C-alpha cells in the first residue's frame, strides 16, 4: 500500500512542475537560428507539419504486415500485434512527456523522441535480419511507439503559444501532417520493400526521419513570455454590465461613471479576475483533470476516434471482401481516404477559430452516428461508391477531431498545462485503438465462425460503435464552454443545464412543497384576475 501512495505522490509532484522561465541570455539567443540568421515564428509552421509527417508513418504499418509474415514465416495476424503495441504506447508516452516538454522545451524533447524512433527502427531492421519477432515488438512497438507519441505532442504547444489568435487553424495544419504522413509513407514503404527488402526499408526510413526531425528540433521554440491574458477582457465586460445594471436605478448609466467605478475598485476587480482565471484558464493540472469539462472532452475524443480508427484500418479489406472490388481500386480509395483525413484536420481547425470547437464536435459525432446507422444497409445492398463517400466523410470527421482538440484544451484550460492535458487526452485514442481493436476483431471472428453471411459480418460492431458515439455526443453537449456556466453554482433542485446558442435549458427537480406553493400562487393570481374582472368565466 505504501508504494501506491509513493507513486501517487510522485505523479502529483511530476505533473505539478512549473514551466522553466527563460533567462535573458536564452531569450536573446533564440532570436536567431544560427549566428545572424533571424528566427521568425512562421518557421514553426512547416517544422510542425514535417514532424507530424514523420509521426504519420505509424499509420502505414499495414504495408509491412504481409512482407514481414512471409520473411519470418509467421502465421497471419502476428505482425499486426506490433501496431497495437505501438498505438497503446503512443498515447501513454505522450501523457508522460507533457511535463518534460514544459520543463526542457520542444528542442530537447524532440531530440529525445528522435532517439527513441531511430533506435526502434534500427532494432526493427535487426529483428528482420535475425528473424526474431520479439525484437520487432520491442523495436517498433515499444520504442517507436514512445518516440512517435512524444514527437506528436512536441510541436503543438509552441504553435498555440506563438499564434494565440489562430490556435485552431495552426494546430489543424500541424495535425493534418499526420494524415499526409500516413499517405506518403505507405507509398514510400511499399516501393522500398519491393526494391531493397523489408530490413533495409527500415534503415532508409531511419535516415529520412533523422534528416527531418533533427533540423526541426533546433527551430522549434516557445515565446519568451506568457502568451495570454485572455479572460481579462471578458471579465471586465461582465463587470461593466453588472455596474451598468446597478446604475440604472441611480441614473449613472454613462460609460464615464462606470470607468470611475472600475478605477475605484481596481484591487477587488483584479482579485476577482484572478479567481476566475484560477477556475478556468489558470487551473492546476490535477484540478483540471478532475473537472467535468475534461472528463467529457476525454469521452468526446474517444468517441470521435472510435469509428475512424476501427473501420478505416479495415477499409481495404471491407472494399475487397464485402464489395468484391479489385486490389488496385481498393488501394486507390484508401489513399483518397487519407487525403480526406488530412483535409478534415485543416478545415475543422480553421472553422474552429470562427464558430468554436464544441459545435464542430457535436456536428462530427452526430454525423458519425448517422453514418454508423446507414452503413449496414449499404453493405447489404452493395452500394460501394455510396459507402466510400460516407467513409471519406467519416475520415474527415476523424481527422477534424484531432485537429481541433489542442485548441479546445487551450480555450478551456489555458496554455499553462496544455502539453500535459493534451498528452493525457491522447490516451483515449490509444485505449480505443487497442481495446476497441481487440473487441472489434473478436466479434468479427465470432461472426465468421458462426457462418454469418458476408454482408452482415460487421453489423454488431457497427451497432456498438454507434452506441459509443452516441454517449460521446451526449457528453459533448454537457461540456460548459461558457465562462458563466462554469462558475455559477447550480440552482436549488437543478439536475442538469445545457446551453443552446445563447439560451440556457435547465432540468430541475421540484419538490412537492414547492409544487404546492406554485399552485397556490397560481390560484391566488387567477382569483385576483377574476375579482378585477380581467378574466372572463363562461357559465354553462
């Protein structure tokens, strides 16, 4: 029991690490890339995209499955375990690296991730040479999974901090590189395997990633000072409206008197703003984890990832087995699917800066529920192109969710703990990739063993995915993005409240006593109206 307490205390201390303040020398040094070459914040954008391209190579693993099985004389499915290990490690390594990123900065963190990836790829090459599948699990599954998880997280926070007014669009651009990487690396890996074999393909990929990540690490950096005091203007606006409302009874409605009142109460107002920030964009990491908002955001990303990661990874098999299309056509449609994944991150990221992240996530989850409900019918009727159009739309929603989540976390909790919170929320993707993937495969195998017709083998999986996505949609509806909703306590008897546009919908429990009081007040009101002749009563 003592060791559990010790681990808990260590984790609490680790995730409470404050960002390291930059010295004047470091600030001056970071104004330049090298000697007299000046640094520009716009250099961060292509670097972030390039790093995400490298991380996206994780999604091209399916290209290696069959060649490795032939090379090592393995039974079908053994090499795919490597991918599940990498996906599982990916999210949890991202979660663990958040405080390190805050403490040591993006340059050192990306160099560390690069070391893991290079070691993993070289061990993978050695595993093929020695014909040892266990080495492949360790090399690609564990080490590359760790490296890609850390590298994925590293460029996002610098982008958010350098471009606070374009958080959604810039994180969308970076994350869409992940989709682009899966598309490009799949084609490259397939070409390399046919030309130089599996083992040497890993060596060439090592060199390419090295050439991209090392220069990028020396360009990535964070701003010299804090990037936000975002809630202050919103708070002052609310305080002004309160003063204006109280001034209506004393004829002091003009702006000049309100400004005077603000100056007279500067100390109290600043304390009030600090209190609001401590409950919203300046929370401690542990406090943020326990909020209703973060829990629902975690569920939302998990639900938004579920359909995408489980169905899209089987898309080529579905196209061939369910619809009987050629291998070439199936491969081509999957490549187009990667493009829509990339496009979704870009478009959703840009739109989120205009209309907000929550409405887009609600739209995404609602659309996925419809797609999950319609897909069994299309599989039954063999409507291939209609099915592919829905899958392309699904892929854009899947990419869009990842594109806007960093900006959503920043909006809700500020940039103080963005790295750590983003890392933790990525574990939802790992969970659904590993646990969901196992459940999906077991159910599909059960349907095959039962002799279920080919057209109906995915039905049960689609039903439970639809249910999980529905839970995610409900959770997303109850994420309180409005500062007023997050701070105001519930009224007596309130069960739930939901903001729809600018209006508030409350679900309230009314006791019998209160119900009796309300009925008595209604009866008194009606009797008074009858007495004053304001209500006509028809005599029968």
